[in-house]
C-alpha cells in the first residue's frame, strides 16, 4: 500500500502572531517536526502546502519534500486542502491514500502516523482520535480525493465531509501522542 503525506502549512497564524510553520518547539520549526512525523511514519512522497511567508517555509524544507503553493491560501484551510489534493493528480505511481496532517499539531509523533497508515487503502476514510475526540491526521483513500476537494470551503477543510461519513473509522491514538493544537505562543510554552 502506497501512502503519501500531505502537510497543510499555509496559514498566517493570526492568533499566533505569525505563520505557525515557522514557530519552533525545542529548537525545531513546527513544519520540520510535522514533516518528520510523516516521513518517519512511512509516508512517501510528502507534499507541503505553503502560503504565508512561503519562501521562508520552503527554505526550511529538505529536497525530498515537495512544496505546493496554495494561491488562495488566505481563504482558509479548504483552499490549502484543495491545492494539496490537486498536487497528487497525475502522479505515477499514484498513492493509494493520503495521510493529511496539520502543521500546528507538534505532539503527533511518527507512531500515530504509522498506526493510521495501517488503515490506508484506495477507499479508506480514517481519522486519529484522542480519548474519543476526533482529530488529525486523517487518511483519505484515492477514491475520495475529488469528492473531498469539491466539498471543502473556508476554514473548515474536510470537517463536514468527514462528519457525514458512516464509514469513517476512528483510530484511538492517545497512547502514542496528543492531538492538542497550537493556537497561541503560550500553547508552545513561549512567553512574549
């Protein structure tokens, strides 16, 4: 099973005070931390959607990562997800599934990615959950990419599409990490 990674890292981080992709935790930029979780968890290739301060984010990426610019990134996560899904169109060999991850989840380790990748397949719909609460990453089988791209809007990404899926498999991952996201610098323990 070929599982590719898609990292959404385009946001400007209004509440955070700058792009979260460039913020650091323990001296490591969040974009590299999330990218490492995807690659170490078995995803290949990995595409990183950039937008805000895209050149600075691109400069951090290793050569193996494919940077995808979301031209309309200011309209929200839906635009980033559409750009990322579109970047896999025509790729040969085509991945069976994508594992979609967010840059502001620094406590999602490679073990969570590997566990979810075990549920991947062309028709898969799976989502990490933490103590029963749905979170990220999300596995989307190739069969659903066009449908998801058509259903995304604003800052909701694929949330509504996922919520309507009776076949969505929730995969408990609290034993491996935390799905807590970073909204402010205080969430990282950074005092301004």
